[in-house]
C-alpha cells in the first residue's frame, strides 16, 4: 500500500480543505495510507482514517533559507522528513514553494546527476486526452542554459516513461520559433540541444502554440514557466466567467444554455482550474507534489491523485536509470 505524507498547513484556505480532500479520496479508494501533519485539533475528522502527526508551526511564504532550516516544528518540515526517512513514498503540500524546494532538495535529495529540480505539471491541450508537460513552472526564478537543457532531458525521460511513448516531441519556450529568438540562456540552451543531436528536440515554440496538442514537453526557465502557467489559468477562469455571464444575460441565452448544456459541461471538464493537480518536483529521489496555494478541497484531492499516479509510474526509476543511479 502507498504511504503518502500530507502537509495540512500552509495553504490559503487552511487545513479544512485538506481534511475534506483526504476524506473524499478515502470514500472511493483504499489503496493509500495517509500520514497527515498539522494541528491535531484541526484534524479530528481523520481519526481512525489516517495517521495524524501533530505540528504546531507553519512555514511562512516570506521565510528565508536559514529560517526554513531552523523551523523544525513546521508541518512541512515534519511531512518531508517522513519521506526522507522512507516512512512515506511521497508528499503533497500547498505551502511555500521556496521552502518546499529547499527542504525536498536538502532532505529527500536530488537524484545524483541532476543539477536542479524542476516543477513539472501536465496541462490539457486542444487535443482531448493529450497533455503537455511544462517544466520548470516555478521552482526557480533564475536558470542558466545548462539547467534548461537538463529540464528538456528530464522532461523527455519523464514523458516517455509515464506515457510509454518513444517519439516524444520537446520544445523550448521562446518569443519566436526561429533559432536566434529567445532570452540569452534560452538561445544558448538551443545550441547545446542542437549540438547534442537529440532526435526529440524540435526547437523553439511560442506560448500561443504550446497547448495546440503537438507539444509533449515544454522546457523553460522557472520564472517564464510560472508566468505562463498562471496566465493560462487566469485566462481559463476569465473565459469561464464571461461565458457564464453571457449565457444567463437573458431568457433567450438561458434557453440556449439549456440546449448547449452537454457541450458546456465538456468545456468545463477540460478547462476547470480546480482539476489541476499541482506540480511535481522532478529530479528528486521521491515524489514531491506542490499543490496550488489557493487550492480548494477538489483541487487538493486532484493533487493527491496526481502524486499517487506519479508514485505508481516508472518516473523516478527512469530518471535514476538515465543518470546511472542503481538504487
């Protein structure tokens, strides 16, 4: 049985949404043993359903590197230690991204050969059932060319192992498809990838085309990747709100909405932001999933499902094999 550590504190909406997410998951599944870390008085509904570990402190968004390491009693620190000590197979947290990256890197540790972990998330595309893996989408604000190259390599390996696809198409995010376009580190990464003669490297691609269904992996620096991800989510929410407002503006449009209900339901299914599973720190020895800071119960449950799917996938084993790690 999979053992999953849950950091119940640090999210914008408190531990209640975490409790609801775990309970909702357990209603339908019995394949996971949860270790939930947080204030025990806020987790009473999980008694006899999960292992509850009391933690009185929370990692704040503004905590620096030294503060992160000193705060031993935070829920995030204790949850990550469960993974580092091999008590749990993975972790889900919606706390500080910086703290999560720091603790996962120092305690769970990078796979030998990996220079820096990247947050990777699978985004739905115009082709139903096809997903684009975007990495890095926010683990770092600054990346050099060598890191961008490795993000592309990690992405290709992960996508191939998760989807059992041999002909993975990998692109670099840029402001133009031409070889000379892009930021300095992006242009340097392009040349490195080109010189390595990877058959899977397809060149640059613009943001407007990255979800057209032809891109398997989109490699980018963490700053640009995070801006892209939040722009996509914001646009989806804006379009959903505008559509809803337009459909209920008059009797005629309400009747039209009734007729179009199946199509609208399908649209919601494909673009609903609450179904985003967060992002996995790829390049770490265990599965570490960062859920959105403002995740509701449904979104956190999806992050749990994402973590479990990554644990069940050959992702970690494939990356270790790629970089020559035997165990």
